C-alpha cells in the first residue's frame, strides 16, 4: 500500500529525514518509535502532504502511484489520514459542520454522491458512542478549549468518520487516561481490516498491548535504524534507545 | 464642475495642493449657501450658518488631525461638489431589490423619500425634513453631540433631504427595509447629503435594514443618522454595504449618532464586502457615537469588513457612558485582501458617575495580502472606579497549521480558507437574528469566500 523509498527532506534548509525506507502492506499495523526530534512527526506530516517540508530525494508511493506532487486533500481522498500530535484549534467552526464538509469533499473526489445530513448525524452519533464521547462534542468548535485527551479522542472520532485506508496516529496515546487509551484502541481495532493499514507513532509500549503491531521500527536521526516484530517494543521499554542506536 | 483633462492632471491623491484645491471648491459651495441663508433671519438659518462657519473655520480634516490619520479625501471628489437633484423616471424598479417577503419598506431615491413607494405600519410615521416644524428641525440640526464633527456640521449646514421617522409603542416588532438608491439613468457625479432621524418612543421596538444601490460615477455621500431611544425602546439596525458601492471613486462619510435613555437597547450591524450584492468598492468612513444618558441600557455594535481591491473602511467610534449601569460591546472583524485597508479607532469613555459600567471592545483582523493594511486603536478613558472593561485587538495572517489540518482531512485550499474565515467571523454572524438578512448575508459571504 505505502512504499517510502530512500526519502530525504529538509525544513528551512535543515535536513530532517535522510534516506528513510518503509513498506506498509494492506492489513498491517506498523509501530514507529524513536527519540524526541528524530523525525517521526516529520515523516507523518510529509506522507499527509505538509508543504512546509521540501523533499530532496526519494519517493512516496501509495497504491503504486507516486504521491509527492499531490496536494494534501487529494491524498486524503485516496485514503490517507493523519491523527495530529498537536491537533489544531479552530474557533468558530463546529465539529459536526467540519466533519460534514470533510466527508462530502472526500466523497466528491471519489465520484460519490454527498451524504445527507440526517444519515451523517446518525453515523456521527454511532461513532461517538463507540468512543464513549458525549454528543455535545458535535456542536463545540474544533478542539477549541478541549483538554489534551479530548483533542486526541476527537482525532480518532474524525478517523472513524472518514474511514481511511492508511491511518497514521502520531502520539495519539499521549495525554490519554488509561480508560481512554483502551477506548481509543478499541476504536482503532474496530476499523482494522485486511483492506487498511495503520502506522502508530508512540513513545510507549502500553498502547501496543491493546493494538498488536505486526512490525516495530526505530527511527533515529532521520532514518529507520532497526525493524523487528512486536518484541522490539518490549526490549526498548526495558533498555531504552542507548543499546540500540549507536 | 466640468470634468476636463486638465482637472485630472491637476489631481494628486496625496499632495497638499489637491486638498487645498478641494477645500477651495467646497468653500465656494458653502459661501453660495451662506449668501442665501443670510437673506432671511430665522433660528433655522442661524443654525445652518453656524454649522457652515464651523466647517469654514476648521477646514477639511487632514492627516495630522486626531482620528484622521488614515482616511483622506480623494482629489476626484472635486467633481462631486456639484449638488444636483436628479429624480429618475421609474422608482418602482428599485423596489425589486428588496426581499419580497418583507411587508414594510421605504424607498429613498437620490436622497429623497419616495412617498408613493413606502409602506409603513400604522404606528410609524415618516415626515420629510422640509415638512418638519422649524423648531423640530432646529433641534435636529443643532445637536450638541454633532458639533465637533466637520462632516456632520457640513451636513447640518447644507442638508435639504432626509426624513424624521417616529415609532410609537405597539404590540409587535416592526421590520422595515430601507433602500437608498441613486439614479441609474444618470451617470453624473453626485454629492449626497442626507439626514435621517429615528425617534423611538417609550417601549417600542424597531428593526431597520438598510440597503444601498448606487449607479456608476463619482459620489460623495455625507450622511447623518440620529436615533433617539426613549425609555424601554429597542432598535436593531442592519447596514448592508454603503453608498460607496459602485467603484473606487466613491466616498461615504457617515455619522451614526445614538442617544439612549433608561432601559433601552440598541444593536448595530454593519457589513462591508467588496464582492456580492452589497459590495462597497470605495472609501468609507463611519463615525459612530453612542451616548448613554439613562441607566440600565445596552448598546452592541457588530461589524464585518471583508475587503479587496482598494476598498477602505474606517470605523471611528466613541461610546460615552455618562450614566451608571450601562453595558456596551463592540465586535469588529476585518479580513483584508489585495490593497484594501481598514481602521478601527474606538474610544469608550466612562464618566466619573458611570459606576457599574460594563464594556467590551474587540477588533480582530486577518491580512490576506502583503499589501493590505489595518490600523487598530482601541482606547478606554475611565474616570469611574467600579467598572468592567475588556479590550483587545489582534492582527494576523491565515494560520498555516490550521490550513494544513483542514487540507489533510480532505478540504481543498479554497474550502479550507473559507471555513477558517467563516469561523473567524462567526462571532458576528451568529448574532444576526433577522432571517432575510441572514440569508442575504450568507449568500454574499459565500461569494466573497469563493464557496
Ligand atoms: N520549522 C522548523 N524549523 C527547523 N527545524 C524544525 C522545524 N520543525 C521541526 N524541526 C526539527 O525537525 C526535527 C524532527 O522533528 P519531529 O517533530 O519530526 O520529531 P519527532 O520525532 O516527532 O519528535 P517528538 O518525539 O518530540 O514528537 C527536530 O529536530 C525539529 O527540531
Ligand atoms: Mg512528534
């Protein structure tokens, strides 16, 4: 599904990623761990299409098609979703209105008829229930005055509405209490299928207890320095990065 | 004035010479008027003479004058100082510009109320200025509060057209649409002086919606509106656009004076867009003056300027809390594209006896182009000690992180920008309760936002 080949990029002329390779197949869950500042969020943003970064080398392919020249909204329409490490506050725009626009913009791109308001509202209520969120969320402004944990839940709520093919969760577990962590993990697990894939960026092994990854990668200094099975996360938790990154 | 090539060459938008030239033309116009006024001695004529002499003494405002740092009179206004009254043939066609669902309306054509094209409920009367008793007219033109305002004085000295609208209490709220139109048959330059008065008697409620339609040409509108809110009365006034609508060679000076007695409520909405049905493309200067003379009253002013090209909107506001226990709020939002510009110059004055005053002053701006500009200056002058005052201004650009957030969820650049901007102005748009206005407002907004 996703093939990242020898990717290098800079931001404001500072190199961040250098020669990163990653291969994600449909149905898989990949965990990415790595020290602060190693480039995890950069990788996530660049796949989603953030134009702040300049790609200096390599390529990103989604469904065997290069996407590096595609605008973020076109990638979203292809099925890319990024759960932000720091979700942005947008005063004056309600969650429900935004989701309605987002769902229908994506449907339009894919040649589908817009979903009606009633149908959408039903779907929203169903997903909110699954995530144990109050329906009053819908009329609140996007992330405006949300607590840290509420912002992360709101990201997963949007994911559940947009049903992406490739979901990248950037530290979605940070800021969640233990119950919320389980709820969010359930939300992710309920979306898992042989058709879609997840990239989960996290600092802690805990989330991976609930969402079993197929592969764990360590990103350091702008490239993936080690890849292995789920046990790598346990190993890291015990030893830290010192033993693994030279 | 006759428009000739020579005049155009002489003009210089910034030069002192052109300001002097403009004043000399205005002076001629004023002196002609003074000659007529002095032939007959009356209280009314004396009031007008005093007003015009004030203008002659003060001259036209210049950059160095407080409150006039950012709005200048353009040289092409010289063509406009030829006051002509033009009555076009078919006033009826202008009525089509009003929303059909509204029952009551007033048509004002080239400054003149068209009696045959007005429909009003029984508790509302409208009288043209020329038909008012002399005492009443003198009272209007002699208002102390307008005496330090050059353009209001110019209006008081010269004005012939206008109306006095009186609303008495009734069981229902009256919604009245007013269309100010300027002849389309005539492309002549136009100097419009109008003075309207709204007298709200005790406990009555009035909703006014003002719309404007202006033919092409050079216009200078210098209008004054006074509203007197007696005890317990409520006024809501929507101003959708301005007379400075047809092109950048239009200038609109407007003075809005509101006087509030006990337990009264005023709500002003002013919308300026460079595109859509209510577009404004010229230079607009608003002087908004609210006086609280009684207690337990409220005044809210909401405004959105969403401008492009060279459109300029200058809001100069003074809210005087003379008496205790009154609440005032100002929420002004500005979005500026291209070479457009705005001014928010507002002062809330809380007098010594005005304890328990509450006031909010808010001005938020987004600049969409590097050539656009905004000058914002919220001020408070407080002489009482038991008051709640909040004020603040912000100037920013579109938040790139927010744009990417919306893009990444599938919204195109345009859709994302529109959504961000509509969120930015929602603090004002959500306060619009009139259904017809809301519909037109959103249609206009969508046009402006390219939705
Ligand atoms: N605008 C910028 N200008 C310069 N450097 C930047 C900018 N944005 C990010 N960087 C740098 O890029 C590097 C990678 O940042 P990134 O956010 O991808 O790290 P991360 O792995 O997600 O870290 P964390 O675990 O703390 O979230 C960091 O060194 C950061 O300082
Ligand atoms: Mg990060």
